[in-house]
């Protein structure tokens, strides 16, 4: 057997054994991956990391499926608050591998998983920047502390700065700076910035207070002017009302115009000519009346009037014999209609009344006196009156025509029909 044949056989055996070993490793890797998934779902992340690492070791190539699960496991184990955490460092490495694999094999990586890994990568960059800044500040603080322990003036400058004793802080910073303390120079710069900030705030506060003061002064001035205007208007109104009141008092022609409820008390008296309608003698006798009453406005044109009067009536029965009749008269129903009113010049009204009279006394001559003595004269009369009147201030002049509707004599007296009639002119006063 030639050497070439032996080599060929050996190579074939070697390849067969290698393929068999690789196939066995793939199966073991799948088993380890399954165990890693189970442990991850159970929340046992450390165990999951062991199995996923073993699965990687059994494979001869990078698997995106295995790499993604390892990223998920390390995300749960990593301490995001420490730059020195080993899981955090491994997580960054695994993300870099996964992103490199995705760039080289875009068709083998689901876009959903790639998006999750990309977002996690950005998150880690932000966390790393924050941790590095935190670390820098800690180191700076440590360095400042060490310098404060070595440099008393620098430490006292910092303490004075915290207590807002800025002039004291400046003096200590200057001494420390002159000794070569670089942080003291930074302290001086920070002090200057703080003083500038305070000055700016002070100016802004002064400006704000000035604006508020100006606004308050304007408001008070506007309020003062408004009050002065109101007082002036009130003064003018009072002066107008007073002038109007004086004018009304001088020029008013109706007393009732000054009555808020439109009521007035009346005093009336008058003279006239009394006659007995039906008497053969036409001369008549002098009559008169006097009394009081009230008047109440119903509307701007109409008023109601009530009167209580004493009336002296009568007439000549013939040339030689007279009859005097004295009545107490009640006017329960009376209405006045004002045809014309003027506050400055007076008023003119028409009046109509119904009255009832009771004979208080009577006196006659000869035959008529005998009839009176025999009680053959009627003691009651009722009738109506019509008239007109003119008002001027509290004073009025009125003209009335009154007619009784009852016979003066009773039927048994044997006298002709006679009824009271009176035409009078009178004056009145309203209160």
C-alpha cells in the first residue's frame, strides 16, 4: 500500500471524526441554550449566565440568538451605578459583538431585537457619561479635601464662601493662590461669579420693586382721580338737586306735586246764591259753605275727593217770606279730572261729586215756619254737583253748581215742588 493511499485514508477518518464531534457539540450547545432560557425565565440569572457561556464555548461560531439571550441575562445582573462592575463591562462587550454581527449579517437579526439592543446601547452610553461625571466630581471633591487638609487658607476660604462671608473668602483664596494653590484660583473665579449673580439678582429685585412701586403709584393716582371725579360728580348732583328743590319750591303750582303718595288735605269755603228750584220768586238768597276733606291721586290726570261741609241754603218763598236751610253735607264720592297741568303755572280741573245732606236746622217766616214746626220739611237730601277749579301753588279757586234731588217739603205740606239748587264760587287750600 502506497503512502499516498494511507494519507488519504487517515484524512478521511480525521474529517469524519471532526464532523461527528462538531455535530455532538452543536447538540450540547442547544441543550445548554435551552437550560439558559429556562433559568432566565425562572429569574435565576447567574445560572442562566453559566449555561449561556457553556453554550458559546461549545459553538465554533457567533450566534445572534445566543448573543441576544446573553445580553438579556447580563442586563439583569449588571450594576448600572458602578463603572467597575464586571457584568456591566461584559454587557458593553456583548452589545458591541451583537451590533457588529448585525451589521455583517442584516438578514439574520430580527429588527425588533436589534431595536431593543440599540436602545440599550444608547442607555448605557448615557449611564456611562453620568457615572464618569460622578466619578470626576468625587475625585475633585477628594482632591479639594486633600488640599484643604494641606492648605488652611484654602479650607477657610471654602468655609467662608459657604457661610456667604465673601470678603473673608476672597482674602483666604488670595493667600492660598499666592502660595501656588490652583484650586484657590478657581475659588476666586467662582466667588466672582457668585458676586456677579448676587448683584444681578439685586438689580433685578430693585427693578421689580421699582416697577411695583410705579404701578402702585399709578394705581393710587388713578384711584385718587376717580375718587375726585366721583366727589365732583356727587357735588354737582347735590347742587343740581338743591337748585331743583329751590326752583320747585319757588315755582311749584301744585302742593300735591310735592307729596310722594299723591294725597292732600283740603280746606274749602265759598259764597253763592241759594235757590229752591220751583219757587215762584227768582231772586234767591245768599248761601255759603265751609268744610274740609282729602284728595288722593289715582293717576296723573284723575284724583278721588272726599269732603265734609256745612252748607247754608234756602230761598225766598215769596216777596215777604224766606226759608233758611242749614245742612251738614258729606261728599263720599268725588272725582277730579285735570285737563291741564304745568309745574310752573298751575292746573285746571273739572270736578263731579255726589253728596248726601242732613238738615241741621231751618228757619222761615210765617206760613213756612209753621210747616217746619209741624215737621213737614224733609231732613235728608242727596244730589250732585259739577264744577271747575284752577290751582295756583297751595291755593285754588273753584266754581260749583249743586242740585238736590229730594223735595224740600213733604207731600203733606201742601207746598209746590221745590228742590235745593246752589251756584257758588269758593277758595281752597291744599296741605
